[in-house]
C-alpha cells in the first residue's frame, strides 16, 4: 500500500510551502527516515523524511509553492 507524501503543516500559521529540492530521484529505493525533500517556508527550511521504505514516486515540482496537505509524492 502506497504512503502519500503531503506538504506538512510545520507551524500553526503555515498555509503553504515550497519544495526547494528533492534529495532522492524519482524511482529510487528509499528507507524510512531518509530525507526526501527540502521544504521551504517564509521562516525556515526543513528536510522532510520518508515515513516508510519503498520506491519514491515524485509528483511535486521543485521551486513550486503548494498549500498544506497537497500530495507531492508517494512511496510504493
């Protein structure tokens, strides 16, 4: 079963974030806890980690702004 990767809400007032860069390639095997992408907000940059092991499917585009909760990838 696929794990969805959604833009997390990192703070109470956060409404959107920018994918700075993906740290793993589309189709790459990833491990739980491995950093997947850099999420930039108006206050900080944070590495978002894989919630599970599997194959990464990238949906979100670097340098694009996404609302909190937007599906930006999957781990299959």
